[in-house]
């Protein structure tokens, strides 16, 4: 199964989801991430990416984290995916404005940095916001994996089918 995680800048939320899912070692599952505004916000998101990357390394997820950010969402990404997960409704609306999303697209409710529920000004508050997002996203990924059991998930291999 191919899973595509989509956020806005591909520097924070979708990177966390991709790295965590990859860390689970699910056979026959491939993940990618992209952003609806990744190119437009690339310069602005450099610090966010670095903060997220550093956090993921500290969690032991460095080997599962891509070494770059700001992959722009394309229809080819969407066509590659068996499952598209938009990290919130804002992302989904932006994606739908330009691309054809599958009916099975999931929409989570994970606020981006600077959106209500995740507004942080100081560096320590931003790091805490990354940690909170990590906790929220990993729980959602775990729920996604569990929701595929038992018919779509082999409990012996934790493989999504």
C-alpha cells in the first residue's frame, strides 16, 4: 500500500507522519509526503524543517526521515498513492482546488504551526508544539494501522493490505 501524507509546506506535519510510518517497518507499505504550498513557502519553512528534523532525530527516527523538505504536491503523487491523508481540512481544500483526490482521502485535524491550537512565538514553545504534533500524529498513524485490522492488516507482520 502506498500512503501519501499531505500538509502545506512539507516541512513539519507530513514529515512527522512519513517518518513515523516508515519507522514501523510495515511490509508492503511505502510512504511519501508533500505539501500544497511547499514551493511557495520553502524559504519561510527552512527553520520549521530544521526544528522538525532535529526533533525526529532525537526520537530515533533520523534513519526514517527524508533529508529534504518542500516536495510540492503533484497529481503524480496522488496517482501513486493508494491512500491520501490530508493533515487537516485547510490542506484538503487547497489540494482539491488544484488536484483530483480519491474519494477515500482521509482528512485529519492536525493544526499547522501558526494555526489556531498551535501558535507559538518563542523557540521553546515551537519545540513544544512539534512535540505535541508528534504525539497527535503518531496516535493517528497508530489508529490508522489498527483500523486496517483484522481483514486488511496481518497481525503477524503488521502489513497493510
